[in-house]
């Protein structure tokens, strides 16, 4: 794409330099991977300011630089490098805009489904992808565990990638013939404008409990970030939401899209009833309009009845036959780290990447409800470093109250002292069952 064309995709305050006859090879925000003819977007991060690396990007052959701090580099630097200076009011917004334009608005060529909430995003996304593929529809997925362009799996570094990588992946899905893309949308991505300029045809709200307060500072700011996804939907879009969550009305108050609810409430459009589960899976009933559907899944726990129902509702909206939906749910394989059951002789091990007090409590409550023989429940867990410290004592309290024995371990301490993290966890513990 020519640079002069690309400028149509960004709201610039000032453009300086010769823009004609310059080809753009890619969009980058990391100066380390800039190549000849890349456009470098300088972003002010939390630990590193991309403006400090403009010189590096120009040395590597950047054809233009988009940035917001006009005083970060001398004016003649661009002249000497024969590069174009593009000044904007917000570099993050500009990165999303220019990436969307460079990759030819890929989200508009897909049925893009966004899923947000504190818990359940990954499971709902896998259910939806599997149902659509059961119906013979090629589908991409973007999420915490992996990204899929059709059947091709790639490593996921962020729940929701940065906007240039995100648009690139969506572009690949379009080129590979995907009709749908299912995306986990994190609160970080919404607050940091990674999904700006994307066109979501539908969205799912799973639930919300306090999380990422190290980033958002308080629960209301966290909720406000989640709300962005629904506020920006068009009138002809669809929202599927968990009406049992007490914050659902607050999340959707300004959303003008059509809405379908799910939950155990009698007011639900898709009402969940008769939930039963053991270590082999979960069964429940969905009542919708005058119809009743018995649903089975190999995924364990009442929370998976909610996750499966969200997928059922959105896929039925898209015209997928109910029998194919039920089959897709039943055939969805165990998702790594999502109440993953490992059986070895007379022992059962449950692997769950519970990283919030709410998810840890729900997992342990399911385990205790299944523990009919009263065997010892041993919980091994830790908390990550440089992340929400407020939840550590609460998770320590929950683990010890719902377990017979707790082993606190290190879980990716990052730049923190792991023993200080353990100390924070222990501060919330009242019972003396700790090892």
C-alpha cells in the first residue's frame, strides 16, 4: 500500500515530509521488529515510552513515524532520514485506525463475535468455534490459550493482541476463507483501544467480579472498560448476556443492540434448569420460547452450563440448527486449564487456571460438591507477580476454607519476590491447615 493512501486511515494533526511514491510494508509499534518501509507507531507504554525508540525505527528504514509527543524528537531527524512525520493526538487510537485501514477493514468481512467478562471467555469461545465448525463453517479464534486461523494454530501472547497484530490475524482469516471469527476481548484491550475500529456483529457478556484492579484501580473503572464493547455496538448487532449477573443492567445500560439473556432466572430468554454434573461432564436443560433442549458436555461444573448456553443462544441466532448446536457442545473437547480433569488410578487431579477469587471459589465448590466419599482435598496454588495484590489474601482465605490442605507455591512472580507474594496470600488465611 502507498503511504499516501494509508494517510486516509488516520486522523493526523500534522504531516511533514514527502508522502508520494512511498510504499508501506507493515505497521509496527515495536522498534525491534521494524523493517524497511515499515510505519512505526510510537506508543507511551506503562514501562517504556515508544517515543524513545523513534531514532532506532528510522535507522532500520521506517518510511514514516506516527506519534503524539511533538517534542520527543528533533524536527530535522525526519528530514535526514527521508521519513514522514505524522503527528496525532493519540497514538493508540492511530495504531488501531491505521492497522484497520492497512489490512482492508478485515472485521467487516467476517462475522466477528466478541466475548468479554471476568470468567468464561475462553470456554464460550471454544464452544462457539466448535459449534460453527460442526455446522461446516470455517471459523477463526483469538484468545488466551491459542489463536486459530481456521485449523492453523498459533501461539497467543495476549488474550487480545495489539491492534496491528489483531488486524493482521483477522486479515489472514479472511484470506483463508473463514466466515466467522470468535474473539476474547479483555478489559486491557478495551481500555487500551486495541479493538478500536473493529466491527463486531455480536458480543457476549459472561459475568463480572473484581479483577485487574492493579491496572484499573477500582471495580467501577474495570466495569467501565468492559462496557466499552457494548456501548460501541451498532443497532443491528446482537448481545447475549448473563442476566443472573447483578451488573448486567449496568454493563448494557447504553447499549442499543438487540439483546438475548441467559441464566437460571425465569426472566431469561434462554433459561437454564436441572443442572447436574460429575467428573465425566455436565448435563442441563435449556428452555427457550416453547422448546426444551437437553444439553450434555464433557466439561465439568455448573458454570459450564452458563458457558454452553451463551454459545447455544448466539449460534441459534445465526441460524445454526439446534441439533448441530447440541452436537457441537457435546463434542467440544476439554479445554486446557479450564477445570481439566486428570485421572490416575484412584486419584483425580483438577487443573484450573483460576486467577480470581471468584473462579477459585467456584472451582473448589464444584470439587467439594463432587467429593461424596469425603477424600482429602489438597489445593496447590499461587498468585502471579506484578498483578492485582488485593486479591491475594482473599484467594488465600478461599483456598483454606474450601480445602483440607493448601500448598502455596510460586506462580510467575515476574519482577516480585515470590516470598513476598506468598506472604500476601497468607495474610488472609485464618485456618491453620497451611503448608
